């Protein structure tokens, strides 16, 4: 069951990232607003996850970016069911 869920999450994340990026080449890191759009969360949700140390940003020229693999890791860590 976990591998089925993992496969679905991977597909959805890939589709969302592709939709956000459109025809642009695939990027390994996304600015916070693009990371939020890619996973369907608000920018404030992304910032809260960073404040709570659940999502770890990298810094490019002092600007926070989210590595795509970190975004996927964070999404996979979310609960499977509503609390």
C-alpha cells in the first residue's frame, strides 16, 4: 500500500511541477512561491513548514529556495489521514 501511495505522490508532484514550469526546462530548486504552487499549498504553509523545521530551504544568493527532492521528501512525510 505504501508503494502505491508513494507512486501516486511522485506522479502528482511531477505533474504539478511540470504545470508550474510550463515549457521551461526542469529546475532542481524552486523559489518559495513556485514550490507552494508546485505542491498545491499556500506560500504561508510553506513558510510555516520552514519555521517548524519540517521543510529545509537552501540558499542561493541569500534567497531561500526549495530543492525539488526536499519538497518531495516533505510531502511524503505528511500524514496519510486527517488529524
